[in-house]
């Protein structure tokens, strides 16, 4: 409802990973640097871990976008695959023609032939696996075996894991010790720092079409960081709600009280909510009711 009010083309704080909104804050930029350096060094396995909501999927898709002009890529957003399904998914992204009843070994051989062809074209294959912490043990082992498809001097396949911290516990299993030993580059994705948050908000607003100075006041930004701990997903959720509150009040400056109302409406932020004045407990609901009534009245007049 608030897009037209703020002069926006679309909602700036959607939870859907959209590379157009990718912001190179320190955590994401450092992670990208590590991933690209690892590729240039010819490393086979690389992992990026981060808590829920820190932007691993967005980073993965941004890297995919960067690599596509110079590399062959396979993107696996769903890791819940059997070894056969895993090989089939990689073959599909490589556009390989396979018999419907192709065995695991036959697919592996087809992939190897394609890897050799790509090497001649100087286009390495990079496989990006999102939510890797959920991948079954047998499939992780199948990836390791697939990485054995290399020449005497160089690797033909590069595998990047994007996972939650529990992936580290998975790798600690003795059954995966060979895979663990092959992961030579790692990076832990950090959240936004408070000094980066205002620029992050402004970046997303501008991409969505906003013109003018950042509507979030310094006090609002400070509370927003305190409530979210800098986790981009929570920042987006609270910012979206704060814009709704501002729209309902008919103001274009977003103050601390509006962020507080958004926090009160978010059940997962209990520790922060206890520290916010009770005055805002009902504010978000009341403002939303006024906003809906205004929207309906405007529709009736039309």
C-alpha cells in the first residue's frame, strides 16, 4: 500500500533474494573476494557459512551472476538429492543429453567428457550448492567422488557450499573426513554493522525508486540494528513494517517509535521487545487499521 506514498516502484524490503538489491557491505564483499580468489587459485572445494537470514542465498545468486560469462555453472537450490538426482541435476544445468535410464556411472562419464571439453574452452565448471547443511551424507560423498574427475595438473570442477553453521558439525563426522580435508577455503558470513545499516537501507530504497534523503532517522537506525543484530532478513522485515506504520500515519520520516511498533508486531524478537516502551504495544495494529480503512475509502471514491 505504501509504494505510491513514498514514490517507490516496488517494495524495497522484500524477503525474496533479488540480486538487483545486492549490497556490497563488508561481510558480503569479503565473502565474494574469498570465493573469487579460491577460483583463481584452482581450489576444488570452498564453503561459506552464516546464520539464518545473513544473505547466503543472495550471495550465492550474485556469485552465479558474476561467474556465468566466464564459467560453466550448476546451481542447486535444493540439496535434498540422492546421488543419482545430484548427478542428473548437474547434467541438466550442463544441458547434457542423457538416456532416461542412465546409471550413476554413465552420467559421471558424461560429466567428465563435458569437463574436458570445458577445459579446452577455458570455462571451468563451478557447482554452487545452497542450504548445503541439509544435503544427505551419501550425496556429499558423491560430490567428493565427482571431484576426482581432474587432470594430473589441474582441477576441472569447483564446488561451493553455502550453508548454516551446523554444516560444520556435519563435516566433523568421520564419514565425511575426506571431504572435510578437501575444503581449503572457508568464510563465515557476518551480519551488517551498525555503521553500515543506514547505507544499506538507503541502497535498497534507491533501487526501488525512492528519491531524497534516507527517511530512517539515526535513532530509528540504531534501534533497528539493536533489534535485528544486523541480520539482513530481520532488517528487511522490520523496515517493511516501519514503512507501513509511517504510511498509516501519513508521514514520510521514520522515527524510533515506528521501528518500535514494528518490533512489537514481530513475535521472534522477544528479547528486544521487552526493552521497548509498552506504549507501542497496540500502535502497529491501530495504525494498520487506519491504513486499511484509508485504502478502502480511496478505492470506494474511485
